[in-house]
C-alpha cells in the first residue's frame, strides 16, 4: 500500500488549499479514508474521514464548516478542500487508511501565515 499526498503550500490566513492523496496497492473502493495533521512536538491529530461510498463524512470540531473531504473512487484519490485557513491549521497533513495495519503517506506541509 502506498499513499502519496500533494497540494500543500504557503497561504495567507483566509485563503484556501486543496490537498490530494493518491492510493496505490489496495482496492480503494473498500476502505474508509482519513486525513490527519501533526505539528512538531505534538501527537498526530485526526482531521476528517470519509466512508467508502463518500456518503458519510466526519470532521474534527476545529475544522468543521471550513474543510471538506471527498473522494473519487475512479481515480483512487481522496481530497481535502480547506477554506478560510487559519494560522493554527499550519501542520504536516497526512493521508491514512487502515488495512490490517495503519498506512500513512509521506505528508504534505501546509503553512498559513497571519
């Protein structure tokens, strides 16, 4: 299993970014996909998850109403649209899938300047 994130970058507060995570080596349609984030010295924090069909999504309170998770099962890709970004959203963002074991991507850095 390989997860490859992209789309991070530097943005001003109030701006938007769209993260992508391409999945390889698994039957993507069968798995719940999630996004997490982590800042130096802190534990990895769950951000959002999406059901196998995309019909159900869940969000951490800190991002609810600003972030939207979606998936394209034809492209084996999960997305995280991030709007109205805040400096406290600055973190390394990771894609995650649980398939017997936990699998993580290499991460993509998001930096929000004030």
